[in-house]
């Protein structure tokens, strides 16, 4: 002990005083916050970073700064999962329709005013599967989806029918997509027109016009798909279904003041 005190350049009495001293108030609070952080991190399956963990701590009455949460997560080696997302879709053919981006012109004040949609591809041990998704821009709630083996107009029509059956939107709804051929075919355009839905598309070479969908796909792939490249098709469908349920009911969204899409709709009804 004398040798250690000499190396640390402290007195023996000072060392024993430090060893006998109880934890500081700040250290005890860090310990309690750390337990709560680990609990919320585990409940999110390792997908929540410090902003969402900080929001959850606030809801349970713990007042602390976001930087403190980030520090405690670093000390516990808790890092939210993330992955690189490949955007390019095989077989994508841009349509030449002269449709404008009408979603940019309308402010959103409630549900079923603007829907956004897109298709992504997911790998299984039996090849690629294609997921068509529709979200409500107001609440970011996923309102319709369809998983299929081919990237076709029928896939997007099925996703549209699923959303309409669940939400019963009024005429005048704006339906926004990229300029892919799956949204430009007569079958899909007729499905919109017969229901009084207004079609809107990205401006040419402007991918950011549909950033809401890019954000959803990135979240889904990094939180639920990444790390499971050899799933069977039936397993993939189960994973997608579970994620969509969790995304709508419990996943905190930074754009919704850290509330889930369903909670946001209910609180603003």
C-alpha cells in the first residue's frame, strides 16, 4: 500500500480517507440513471441512441441533460445499431409523366392529407423480396404495406388497397412517390383517380423530395434487418410485421417530439 501511495503521490491517510468516503450525490445519481438507461436500451433492442433515451428518462421524471445521457451510454458501451443502406433498386425505370411535386405545396395539419410511398428490396436465403410501404406524412404512421417476390405495379396497388381499407381517406388526399414505373402505370394511376386521390411525384433527380420514406427504410433496416442476411422469406415477413407494429405503437420519433405515430395522432385528435 505504501508503494502504491508513493506511485500515486498521495498520503496513506488521504488514501484511506478516500476509500472510506461514501459515494457523492452525483455518483449515486449517475448509477441510478445508468440502470434506467440500460433498461430502456434493452427494451429498444439496442436501437435507441441518447436522444430517445433522454426523452424516455424525462417521461419518468428524471431531469438530466442529453450530454450526460450520452456520457453514461459511452461508459457502458451502449451504442445504437446503424447500418449502411443501399438505395439503388434493380430494374428501376423512371417515368416521363409531367407530374409535379404537389406535396411540397400543401401544409399538413392532420392525418390523411398527404401519404408518401416507396419500395425497397430485402435479401433472404431465397433471393430478393420487395417491400412497398405507405406512410402518413402528418404522424409518420405506416398505414399500408405489401411484401412480394416481384417489383411490379400489382405490388404497389396491393399496398394502396391495404392503406385505403384501414384509413378510408377522403377525396383530395395527395399521394406522393418517386418517379418509378410502378407508380406511373395505368393500373396504379386509375386506382388513385377512381378514389379521388391526387398523384404527386418527386421532381426529376431530386431524391430528397421523398426523404420521409428514406428515413423509414433506413430505420427499419438498421434496427430490424441488419445482421440477419440469411433469413427465410417467412422469417423476413414476420420481422417486417413485428417492426411495423412496434414502429407505429411504441417507437419514439424525433420529428414528433419523441412520441410514437399512434400516440401523436391520439394526442392531436
